[in-house]
C-alpha cells in the first residue's frame, strides 16, 4: 500500500491512522509504504472519517490524502489533492508519487504496526417457519 500526502492544506500535517492507531505524520509530498496482510482495514487522517476496505493478496493500493481525508486513487487520476494550486497544471497521482519523498523516520509513530481487523462471523439463524 502506498499513501502519498497531496499539497492541499499543506500548512497542516495529517496523521495517518490504521484501525484507529496513528501510524505516521504525513507532511506534503511525503509517501508512506505499508506491506500489509490481506484483510479488512480502516484508514483515515481524521479518526471519525475512515475509509474501510478489504486488501487482497498480491495487489498494490494507492491512496492520496489532504489534511482532512484519504481517498483511493488510480495512478492516472487527477484530483484536488494531486494539484498544488488552482492555476497549476493538473498532475496525475503517478506524477505526484514521482516527485514525493518517503516519510522521515521521525514522523513515524512507534510501534508503526497495522494488522487486519478481526473478522467476526455471525451465525445466521434459519428463518422461522410461516404458519400461513
């Protein structure tokens, strides 16, 4: 998983949360890469606005953040978080990634671990017989 901080709201750092636990402080044009096991995860930069997704084995996921939200994106996608200023030419996520640097070690929260959410399986009860 590759998560890059866009340039919108650049004066405010954004904390990346995985399942409610802080992982890293994301400054503009910084990338954090996570090697995660398959399963369900909640990611956010504000604990009350998570993105919930199920990660599959062998696939790379890309996300872009600003100071308030995190969104999944394609490498060819352009959006407000990938473009520096309104008058700037639009950049794709791929171009933003190419111009970004890894998160500094001092911006990682320790321990920076992220595991899949525990899945609970509810036993379904058969429907009650109808008396009609």
